[in-house]
C-alpha cells in the first residue's frame, strides 16, 4: 500500500469530506484501512505530498468549502 499524507487539516476543514491520506492513484484512504492492511501482513509506505500534489488537494478542499 503506497500512500500520500496531505495533512490532518484537510479532514476537519472539509467537514470530513476529505482524508489526511490518499493512495498514489488519488483514492481516499483512512487510518482504518492502514491498520487493516498491516494486520493482513501488507507493507504500508506513507510519504508527504509533493508541492504539486498538495496544490491539487488544496484546490479540492476549496471546492468542498464552497
């Protein structure tokens, strides 16, 4: 499982419409999925979002705030 961490504020500022983690394909993930993957013996790799990725999620957040 390869994940991108965008930050905890996205969850609260979007009123739970977004998560703080997404997979590398842009699908929303949550810590429950991470826990389940680890319990099933899968490796989980989490990295911070790049500036470009973060800009994408910032734009998404602005849309949810409207």
